[in-house]
């Protein structure tokens, strides 16, 4: 559970996270495991532990069927991208990308991908 708290910024602050965990009295072995699982939760990582697979897959399927699209559209808007730029980003970086490792998560992720493909197809048709 502790690794879940750090999955969103382990790649930016691993040293500070380790220092904080040490200050909280955790053993080096426990800290190493937490950091490993937090890293394994990253979308492009291949988790080697069961805990890493659980956290990784939870990260991949968070938010349900519509989340890939909703998050991408919001993020693109915040970044100042045009809708066309955001669509291009989705096509290059999200559609058909990523993988889940647990059977239950694979099905949910496939639904997200299917929804995202259909949504982008319909959106592009509407823009023509």
C-alpha cells in the first residue's frame, strides 16, 4: 500500500522517498521493496512482483472505460494543445499501447482501449 502513495512521483523523488521512509523507521529491505513496487507500477514497466503487477494494473485501468480519453483530453487542454494535437498524441502514445498482467485487468484494459479507439474514430469523423 505504501508504494501506491509514491507511484505518481517515484521517478522524480526516489532519493527523498527513501530518506523519508528511513526516517519513519522502515528497514532497508522494506524500503527497497516499496521502491521496487512503486517503480513497477509505472505504465511502461514490466512488473516482476505480484504487488507490482497489482499496482501496475490498477494504474493502467484506473478510472474505468472512459478514463484514457477523459484524462488525455484534459491533459492536452492543460498543456495548451489543440484538439488535433491531443488526438495525435492519443493515437501515437495510448491506442494499442500498454499492457496488463492480471487476467481481470486485461479485460478491463481491453474495454478502455476499444472505447478509446472508437471515440477517437468518431471524433475525427466529426471534425471532417
